[in-house]
C-alpha cells in the first residue's frame, strides 16, 4: 500500500487533483474519488453514531465496520488492489441474522426517526446507499471486485436493522409511517 501521510497540508491538490495510493493523480471529481469520499463520509457518520449509548454487540459490530470501511477506502485508493475480503460480507450477514432475531417482524413502513442513535443509524443507512451507488457507477467504468459492492449493500441493510434495535433500547419502538391509504383500509396496489 502507498506511503502514509506525514503532513496534511501538502498543497498538491490545489489544482483540483488528488493522488491515489499508486501515486497516480486523478481529478477530485472522478468516480473513484467520489466513491472514496462517500465511504469516508459513511465511516465518519458511524463514528458519530458510536458516541451514543448502545448494546455492546452493536458497538463492537460498528467498530469492526469502521475498520472494514477503512479497508474499502484503501482498496478504492489503489486500482486493482484488494483489501476488503468476502469474509467481511459474511460478518455483516451474521450480524444481520443476529440483530434481526431479536426484532419483531416488520409489518409497516417506518420513518427514519426515533431516538437520536436510531436516527443517526438511518443517516448511516442512506449514506451507505449513496456510497453503493457511487461504487456501482465506478464499476460501470472500471473493473472492481464484488466484495465492496456487496459489503455496502449489506451494510445499508444492517444499519436499518441497527436503527430498529436502537429504537427498542429502554422500551422504545419504531416510528411508523401514517399512510393515508393504510388508514383508509386500502392495501397495496397490485
């Protein structure tokens, strides 16, 4: 992997380019840099979420996710390099199964609301989806491995489930959408 930063203000990006881990320079608005930025933003939002009270198993999962997102950012910074492994996707599948097992079946849409921690988890969910879209856009232009795309897809799902777990701390619940159609007795349209 490329050299580590020894100073932050290098001024090398003043012209609108940035260096990748393989020492190539690309535009700061390239698809690769956009995906890297979305993954970095997601990791930062998870850092904010970790400031909130939560069950220990949720906290340890989120800390591991931060490390894996750093791996993903590193992989994106070096075209053709692999840092995020399929085992990381499997770990998300296992966390999804574990956290889902303690939740009641979802029978109505929920709003991205509730406790501050749950609401922050929903922010993480939406940023994960944006990062996934950026990665798909990059994959349409350049070859990328499957694990990063799968990881972001599962992570978004997991953040939804984590929000539900966090809303139930201290006896809370999800915030359900008050659909006009549902109130009037209408079902889904076929």
